[in-house]
């Protein structure tokens, strides 16, 4: 397929839904061979079929990012099958929400296990391949990694940590020719707000974020694909996300006051959800 990523091999974690699945579609449409990974293999196989049916190339592989052995096995399979790896998107993640008082130490550990250590393990399993191809490592951060909100300490700290990781790696890996792109989306349509703090899918949950605030997945991912192509150091996505990031930088006191009033109030209303 012709396109900006023609002939490149891209590995995406957390590709069974939401942003990861759409990244796979768009990178494949731009000529990349996409290796789609996550835990729900049936969904990945459906995605593989969908991409191949539209003339793209995809390979579905089961992989839990909290298991280094899974990531090593996937990397080995990619090496054997394609002989190279150009783009790795560390996208897998979920949110442990709730007030600090409602969360146990295990809740925090579970959050970091996927959202932070999963990203580190993904790079450890693929760094030699990216160095060989002078490829690109993409980290899925969040506006929550730029600005801290009440009621989201576990998720926010996991994202702040990967932001720091990505920005540090950007300079550290530059000499070896490996690009590092940090993506920081605000609210985007996906299944993330239908997953509870234990990582279980709750299809009966409705997304509490109003429809008009959420960016449509294909639109958000289109901006991500452009940032990856340009190897941008940091790309904040969604209008509200950019606004919040700016407010966090220039008016932190006002933003903290607003966040206390609005976020804490709505979180308190949903405390009984036991997210
Ligand atoms: N949507 C938003 O508003 C938003 C905003 C900012 C940042 N983000 C970030 O975007 C990323 C993608 O989330 P999304 O919004 O697209 O949510 P989503 O639709 O729930 O997708 C999350 C993906 O992560 C995978 N995943 C979760 N735990 C995993 C594990 N241990 N190993 C492997 N895969 C795992 C899930 O697949 P399986 O369950 O099949 O494993 C799924 O494919 C996350 O890092 C999230 O923090 C999202």
C-alpha cells in the first residue's frame, strides 16, 4: 500500500480497541505492516481480518504487557517473520480511578504495572530492533500526565511517569537515531471509561464524559499518525487538552481551583461505582 509508512513494520500494544485499534487501521492504510497485540486475541484476529480485507497487512498476537515474556515472544516473532521493526507504540493502558482514600496499595501497583512498567518492558523488548532500524518509539501519555486532577492520582501519576520517561529517552536515544514521540490526548472516544480499576470490562457502564467533549477516535488518531510521521517530541491532542495544558503551565492556581470544584464534585458522585 502506498503512504507515509510504506514498508515499515509497526508494533502496537493495546490494539484490541479504542485508540490502538484505530492506530493500526490508519498506519496500515498508510502502508505499514501492523503487528497488533493485546490480551483479547479474538478482537485482534477480527482487526487483522478487517485490515487485510482492505488491502493492508496485519498480524495479530496475544500479549499482556505486564508479562515481559509475552513481549519478548512477540518481538522474537516479528524478527523471524519480518527481520526488522520500525515503529513501536506503547499504547496499552487503563485507568484506576477513585479518591486516594478509596484506593489500596495494590490498586496503585496494578495501575503502574500496566501503564508504567508495561511501557518500560515494551521498550526493553524492542530497543535493539529500533536501534538497528533507527526507528521510532511512541509513548501514549495523557493530558492527565501534564496536569494533576483530584480523584485521579493513580492514573495521573502513571501518566506523569511515562511522560518523564519519554522526554528523557528523547534526548538519550537521539544519538542512536531512535526517535521518541510522546502523545498526550485529552478525552477521546474509546472503551477506557468502561474498564474498572481491576481492569475488568464493564459494558453496562456509560462514558461519563459528555459526547461533545470527546474527540472522535479517527480524528484524534489522524493527529497522532501525523505526529509519529514528523517524530514530534510531544503532541497534545484535543482542543480541551491543549487548553488544560496551557492553563496548567500559565495559570496553575486557577486550574487547581477549577479542578477542585468540578472534578472532585463529579468524582464524589461516582464514588459508589467502586472504580
Ligand atoms: N481515550 C481517552 O480519553 C484517553 C485519553 C488519554 C490517554 N489515553 C490512553 O490511550 C491508551 C489507549 O486507551 P484507549 O482510550 O484506547 O482505551 P481502550 O479502548 O480501553 O483500550 C485500551 C487497550 O489497552 C489494552 N490493555 C489493557 N491492559 C493491557 C495489558 N495488561 N496488556 C496488554 N494490553 C492491555 C486493552 O486490550 P486487552 O484488554 O484486550 O488487553 C485495549 O486494547 C491508554 O494508554 C490510555 O491511558 C486515552
